[in-house]
C-alpha cells in the first residue's frame, strides 16, 4: 500500500531535531569540553588564558593521595552499597514478597518505595538524623545494650553506604519482583516436589533464570551509585577530613573550593570513563533487545 | 486407598510447610520494613513535635507550629515555586522533544535508528554528576549561569535520553494500522501523532511525565551548581539553609519542610503506580 504524503527521509527525521540539538548542546558539548579542559590548567580566578598542559592533570591525580583515597572510597561505597547492599537486599525482599501475605507485602513495599521516591536531600537529612550521635540508631543500640558511637564520625563511609542502600534498594526490589514473576511456577514447584531445598533451588533454578535481570540491575545500580553527590554532601560533606570523600565530592572540591577547574575536570573525566565502561557493558547485556 | 491417603497427607504437610514459610517471610519482611521505616518515622513525628530532636520519639504534645514557622514566602513558597518552574518547564520540554523524537524512531524504518537508539541508551547511563564541572565552565562562558532558562535546558537534556527511550517503547505498543487509517483519511504525520498516537499512549505519556518531574524535583546537584542567587533556588537546594545559615538547627522545622517538599512527588508516584503497577518507572529500560 502506498501512503499518501509519504515524506522523504530528511523530512521524516525532522521531529528528531529538537531533541538532537538539546542533546548535542547540553550533553555531548559538555562532554567534549570536559575532554578539552581536562588537558588545560584552567582555573576559576585571576587567569586570562589557560594553556594546554597535556597529561599533567592526570599524572598529578595519580600521584595525589587525595585522589587515590577518593578512588578507594568510591570503590568501597560502590561495592558495599550497590553490589552487596542494594542488589542482595533487593533480591531477598523480592523473594520474600512472593511468599509473604498480602497486607505485609503491601506495607513493606510502600515503606521501601517511599525511601526511594523521597528527594535526595531529604533522604540525606533523614539518614543524618538516623546516624548522628543522639540520633535514632544511637538510641536503638543503647536500648539493645550494644556499644554506641557516632557513626558519621567513626565510620562515615559505612554510614553513607547504608544510606545509599536505604535509598536505592527499592529499584532492585522492583526489578527482581518483575523478574521472579516471569519464572513459571511449575518449574520451581517441580523442583520442590523433587526435594530440592531452598538454597539449591535458588542456586540452580532461580538465579540462572534471572541472570540477565541481575546483570542489568547491577549495571544500573553501579552507575547510579558512582554519581551519588547530594546524599553524601548532606550527610558528611565528604568528611570528617576526607574519610567519605568519593570521586564526585573530590571533583567538586578541587574545581570549586580550590578553583582548579582543569584538575577537577580531569577527575570528572576519569569518573566519566568508568561510567562509560559500565555503560558499554550494559549495552552488551541488552544487545538482543534493540 | 492407602496410596491416596499418603498423598493427602503429603499435600497437607506441604500446605502446612507453606503456611510456616509464609509466617517466616512475613516476619522477615516486617523486620526489614521496620528498619526502613525508622528514618521516615522521624521526619513525620518531628514535624509535629514542639521540641523535636534527632531521635525518633513520640511527641509529648502535638503542634502545627513547625509548619506555621516554615510556611512563609521566604522559606517555603518561593523555593517551591522555583522548583515548580524549573521542573515544570524542563518536564514540558523533555516530554515534547521526546514525543517528537520517538515518532520517527518508532514509525519509520531507517538504517540510522539502531545506532541512534544505542547512543541514547548509552547516554542514559552516563554519570551526569561527572560533567557538572565542564557544564559550569560552559555556562559561565555563554552567560547561562544563574538563569532559570539555562538550568531548564540542561535539566531537559539530562532527562531526554531516558525519556526518548521510554517513549519509543510505549509508542511501539500503538498499532500502526490505526494510524494508517488516519493517513488514508488525509491526516499528516503531525496530525496523526497528535490525534491518534499520543492519545492512545496516555498511560505511557503519564509515566514519562511523572518520572521526569520526580527525578528533577529531587535533584540537588544541578541547581546547586548552575544557580547562584538565593531567590532563584529550588527547594532541593534551599533546604540546605536550615543548616549553617540559620544558626541552631531547628529540627522540627527542618522536618516540617521536608514533609511539605516531599509530599508532591510521593502523591504523583502513588497516583501513577496505582494505575500502572509498581514497576512503572522501569518500563522497557530493564527488561531482561
């Protein structure tokens, strides 16, 4: 059938124009600019021209204990909160949801999802109040007669990791609930009748069947966690000292508090590269779908 | 006979085992939910507590004083209005551009579709936080720093990849035949997009709109970097003033403000997820 008024190719692509222009100007542009100024000594103040300095910013970064500290903390934060925390807890919650009674499921789901929907800064406050000395956790520990401490001072990176688990687990829970729903009931029932225990069913049936959801979920969680700024900023400002200063906070400090835009951007570029790497893996995982 | 008896017995043990398992699952879930609820309980209780501290506790007396103290133009109305302008503007821009862009991607076949979609998908997962420093430098150069329109444009650009991706998936669900009928009646592609396709994907459109709005409403880093003047700040940044600037932290007021600021997005989420199931925001993004 021939359509009337069939537009030629260029005209058909026209609706793409506004989106493409926005993306080029405000996303691709800054990324290109990022690459450019990471190789200069651009500063915020008192400098008319910046000059090309090659890899100096990167060499400086890799020799800078503050940078290495931030890389380490970012790694700890990401592994603890996203890969271990959000991912495992999300799967556990989804599995429990399938077995629990309806009202309990509704209540638990609502609470966990509310933590996810709250604005970042509000979540930061709530967890600041939770972990501070004299805060709720302190009270609970005292009530249980466990040793009390000021978590934000003694173990700040652990506190912000827990905060990120609190905030981000809902996403994994929703992903895994959807994935578990797609497993045909007959398969796990058959295994159950054959006498396979819970752990064996999990390992041999459930996990293999949802492995692609696990892959994409891990990828998205990790990317999300890599770029967390507001939550940590509100809770600790990266401190005390630099004991919860992950890469985004280091980038901010170098570029703005120390006015080293070039150096700060070099840090940002490294973060972007790690993100791009994860993104590429994510694309590979989805490759059959596009 | 004996065989049938064993079978019923084994079914009965299995039902009993299942009931026991349900109780265990309920207990575990309630425990986790309680842990998750503690910080939430703090904000709700502290907001009506005349002498709120950092700890969860049932107030000795109830008061609306905290709300009364914060419901002033300075503290609440201006920041919320700014949030509304920023997020509303950026959401409108995002949804408009995404709907337009999704149309050719969903309807016409082209060699460029696949690379374009892959690029979009790649861009959805880039850490936007990382480019805030160059964006700041760029905005200073082109005089967009400290302007609402500049922030709106950047906000829209950051949401666009995911919005286009979702929108395209929803649009694929609208059968092409309906549109072809409109074409034979002489409708142009623009008309058929506006009159046929978009109305048919109402829920999808709602998902993209609400999702974009909620993401931007809670975003702290972007306005924190791109806006400088206090009276242009949205609520996500102005809430910071409760610390520092105002001296002693009034926790009750902080909690009251958090409640006021969070309520719209929670309501929006509830509204949309009621209609579309809890996994609404995930759409086609994490099928697997």
